[in-house]
């Protein structure tokens, strides 16, 4: 299932960009620009998921929750009455196929970069 998902992520944007090249008045440079933006999009999404999954914002969120719970007197009295301590449970969200998304973005990005350099060098 994961291989099918990765294969579809790899082929669908490329086929869409080739179809737009065939059916609209676009040249090769525009096609390479579209592929570049697709690769940049996948790299950006994969990078954001990696940052969120690594727990970069967890310290900020937990300290904000702690601060607002100590400021709120009603919350403080409820915690003292129930005898709850202020220890927080760790939360970690796992996202599927981050490696595939980053690899896909790197493939599109690299392909468009190399192809653009070749096209510009040849004087197209």
C-alpha cells in the first residue's frame, strides 16, 4: 500500500505537468518551473512534518498550558481539590512516510534543477 501511495505521488504530478505541456501553449522552461514548485512543495511539507514530529513546539505548548493553569485561580483550586499533580504526559504524533515525501521532493527538486541548468546552458 505504501509503495502504491509513493508511486502515485511520484507519477501523478509529473503526468499532470506533461499533460499541461501538451494541451496548453507552454514551453519546456514552464514545465521545469512547475516541476520545481512541486518538488519545493513536497520538501516544505516534509520539513514541517519533521519539525512537528520532533517535538520542537512541545516545550512552548506545555509551558503555556502550565502558565495559564497557574494564572487561572479556578483551575488551580480544582487541581488542588482533586489532588492532581502538574506532571504532563508526553505527546508524540507519528506521521506516515515522511521519508517518502522528502525523497519525492528531493527527486523533483533535483530533476528540475539539473534539467534547468542543461536547458539554460544549451540556450533553449
